[in-house]
C-alpha cells in the first residue's frame, strides 16, 4: 500500500508489470508527466489514507496516458534484483 507520495518522478525509466501489460509492452518507458493523484482512500482497518497515482508513459512512439502506478515497476528495482541474484 502506498501511504507516501508518488513512487516515480518525471524522467524515470520504467517497465510495465508483467501481469498487467508486460507481454504487450516489452520496451522501456519514460515518465513524461508529473504524478497525478487519482484517488485517495482510507480503509476501515487502516489509520492513514492510501494514495493511488498515475503517470503518462512514453514507450517508443506511443504515449500511454494515466497509467496507474501499480502497473509499473522501476528499472532501478530491476537492476537491484539482478545484482542480488548474481551474489
């Protein structure tokens, strides 16, 4: 759950999560917009509100608008995972 601010910033390199669009969009994307807060909700069992962010993502010649943060993963995270698998 995201109780903090947005996970990505303008200019970040991202990949689409495999279970959402990863098979259709396999190239790297770049965040080309500032984060947009699309929804904020307080669950009955939680004290803080959970924030749901979206971004515009440019992949090659395609622009994907208002992509939910949950659909994306950071290239930085991928590098960390691959580095830890080597050790």
